[in-house]
C-alpha cells in the first residue's frame, strides 16, 4: 500500500503504520543504491539475527547499545543487542503489558514500556536472557531492569557515569579511574573474570575510530548530495549502526565502504543544492518514521546530528583508558551542554537553516534539555522546532506533520527572502 | 457569495493579485472553507467537514462552480491546506499542499499588511503565528494540540453542557458579572468543574466567561514563547465567537485588528494567494529556462 499511496499523493507523507513498512518502503525509495539497501537490511535484521545467533550458541546480551557498551562487549566476544531497537517491533499491546502486568504508570516513557513488553514476550522462549543496564541510560530503565530481574533475567546495572560541565583536571582523572573500575566490573559479570583482553579491546577501539571516520566521510559527502541518502536510513545508521554495527561489524563496514564509493561517484546536482533546506536533528530515533518522510518531502535535508561523535578515541593510550576517555570527551558524557556544543558546531559547519529538537512523550529529562537548547538557539537567531513524538507507534499525528512542514516552509521562505 | 478584491483586501496588496483563476481549500477538522479568485472577485464557500476529505472538497467546489459560473477545468491552480489537505483529487487541475500556518500568515498579510501576530483557534488546535509584515511569511509559530482544551471542540463541549449553541456561548459570556474561576487545563476535568459550578447555581453566563478566560490564558502562554507584536488578528473558526474574542483581547492587553473579510476564510484566502504566487514563480522559471 505504502508506495502506491506515495505515488498518488506524492507531496505529503505516507499512510504507513508500522516501522517495518517504513523500512521496506525506504528500500524502494533508495532503489538506486545497493549500499543503502544493505544498510536497511542490517537495520531490519539486527535483533532477529542476533537472537538466532544466540540460539546457535553465540553469546549475546541486551544492552542500551550506545557509548562504551558495544565496544566493550565486542571485545569480550559478545554480540551487543540494543534493546531500544525492540521498539521497531512494538505496538500498543507491548505498552499495555508494561502498564497492566507490571503496573508502569501510563505517563512512563513509551520506550521503556515497549522494552518491558518485548522482554515479557520473550520470557521462557530460550532467547537472550542477560541484560546489561548502563545507568547512563534513561533513569526509568532502572525500573524496567529490576522488574525483569524478578522475572528471571540475569541483569547487571553499573553505576551512573556522568561528567558534569567543566569537570577537568584531578576530578576528571578520578572519574576516569572510577569508570575504568566500573568497566572491569562489567567484564567480570560478562565473562566471570575481572579482566579485559588488551589486544581485543585495542582492536575494537581501532574499529570504532575507523568506522567513525568512514561515517564522517558519509556525512561530508551528504553535504554535496543532500537527497541521495534520505533521512530514515541515515538517522538509523547514525544512532544504531555507528554505535553497535547492527551486531555485524564486518558487514556494516562493507556497507559503509560501498556507500562512500557510491556517493563519491554520484554527480553533484546543483538543483538539489539550491533546493535543500539544511537542518540539524537534535533528538533520538523515534519510531514515528513519518516525521522523517515529512522532512524529506518538504525539501528539508537533515545533514547535521546531535549525536555526531566529534572526537575519536586516542589509540596511543591503553585500550581501557582510551575507551573511558572517549566516553567522557563526547556528547554523551552526561550534561546537556556537551550535546548543545555538538548541535552548535553542526549548525555552524553546515550553515543550517534550523534545528529540529525531537523527544519522546513521557521523557521528562529530554524535554528539559530541549527547552534549554531551544532558548539558547532562539537567542542566537537559529529557528528551532520542538517536537514530541512517540516511540512505539508508526504513523505520526497530523499535528506533528503540520509542525514539520510548516517549519520547513518557514525556513524556505526565510531563504527566499534573503535571496 | 462574492466580494470585490479591493473591498476585502489591504489596498497595498490589491495590485499584486493576478488574473489567474485559483482556489484555496482549507479543510479543517470541523469545517471546510474555500476561496476562489477570479475576475477581480473573491468567491467563498463553507461546508461542514465530511468523513472523507474528497466529499468536502466536492461540496465546496460545487458551491464555487455555481456561484462563479466556472468548471473545474477553468481553475489554473489550487492549493490545499488544513488537516484534510493530504487526500483530495482535482483530476487534471494542478495542485499543491501547504500547511495552514503558512496560509494563515499569507491570508492575514493580504487582509491587512500591518498584522504581525495571529491567534488561530480551530476545531482541534490553537496556534500563535508571527508574521513578517514585509511579505506575509511566517517568522515563528507554536501550536497547542496536546489536548482538546483551548480549542473549538472544547468550547462546543462546554456549550453542550450548558445547554447552549456555540454561538450563544460567546454571547452569554459577554453578559457575565463575575467570570467563574476555571482552573483546569484539561477538557475532562474542566467538564467536571463546569458541572460542579452548575450544581452550585453559578450563572451560566459566568461559567461561559470563565471558560473563555481559561482558554485565553492558554493563548497568552503560546505568545509568551514566540513574542506578541501588534497588530494582532484573530482567525480560525472560533474567531466568530464574541466571548472568546473579548477574553483574548483582555488577557493579551491588545485589541484585535478588524479586517474587511470574514476571518474564518483567512487560511483559504492565503492558500489562493499562494496558488497565484506559485504560478508567477513557475512562469518566471519557464521564462528563465527559455
């Protein structure tokens, strides 16, 4: 249905209701790119393939799938399986499981409730039964982990790792020491030994750096090819793939290499450069993919992202210290000001026309950050759109689409005004 | 129904209107509106929103065709806006979709180019829009659609509770001696409050006024985010509600500017103007490419 609807109305978002439908549709949209199709397949098959691998005897652990976790888990010989990715398979009934069976308040973040519903469905099915909870993750996840521990999952949650603004010098060194100990504790829970193979971790740190460099190359090439890779696959590649490689590091790297070659060989379309309204996305990956479609169809080009990892890991350091310092140096170190700095740098680098601030309904933490960022950029004359979306459902509301379209229309008219 | 362009529009904008025959459709959640520009005249049509957008569009078209003595094939370009903008068919007539926020700003600019702020309260949401007085472009906007409170649907519900029509609700509010204090921001709890006030024999006039002031405070909150700059226009379906108009004026501390055309058609008018501007741009592009 989706593609037909798209052709018929051709300038307004699709009426697709599930995330998987959107990904399938996105494959047809990117029919000209084998690399993007491969990336979408990696996205779609990430969780199911990891669960199959686990059943076939390969170690796998549910994890947030961000920051330091995947690098460490790969070095320990374990597939990191991002539990936030389960939202892609979630519907209203998963939320109801969390609300009805586990008594989660209705207003709890939909991402957390979806995860609980999905874990509940997997009870006693012989699938992955260990959960690594990084306390850097959203706080309500602590409740989800505790509930799942009671249901029989093997859950480990480490202490929060947080670098407050302006923390440097001896205080930072003490944090580095603290986090290093924390990661050794994680290793002990994963393998039974309080040690991490230096060479394997070094290889994983190098892989991380290598993939970040390649991903940055993709982002740079998108500046001159703003519509080649549309919003949905790029945002999933950034927020999921760059962090955990969809459970398949070699395939992910090969797809990135192929994409770089495709982009390098693609002629630059001057018309695209003229019509692209450059935007920076400052939000998570909601499952309401129609928002991304609306941005694309309105002529918006999401070229900048809040999660762009600025800094690479220092490969000259011992591997564990390198991973720890990488964590503290990037935007996910904790305080909202780090992320704001990334957004600002992206706005300046791209000469972006506006910023879309996106968060999930029920996420009180992100709503505070968004409001601070909105005010900051507003005072600097950078238009911002503050959107709240849902994590678990497919189609966005008409009001959300109206906001997105109106925002892009406003930026387009501003651009015309300025000539 | 038709009026001359020079009667309805800002005199500074009249010369910019071309001879292209264009239509703007504004399909809202409660009513559909359409404006046709032809031969120096503005034709308008209004109809309740049907279950399917196409039914509403067909109804509006039939009214316009009869009034303006045109056929669909006579229309050079059409723009659809409002929540029903997505799904409608005009056969071979060229069309485009634009959000109601952009259309309201452009409509307001053509009605009075001094307008810099718009209060737009429709059936299912309320919007505050800032307009560039140099060109009618949107400077900033904010929408309140978290719940039904502060919308036309909310007022309908309250009118029903008080045994009034929505038109009567506004008129009754003007007779209030002491507006009731309605504290709830939620339509469900506000409904309980209205029932509770009625049970205490609070006069319906005071309750009606209290409801309007509660809504007006929400509008003020929207402008706190984007800034309020006079002149201010009240558009959207609720613009006809005299009680709401008074309450918002009082809370904002500014009078609404009067325009010479029914403000409920602001979005449809803006869509029609944008249709003409689209044709001008495409002709320019063609000329450049020749």
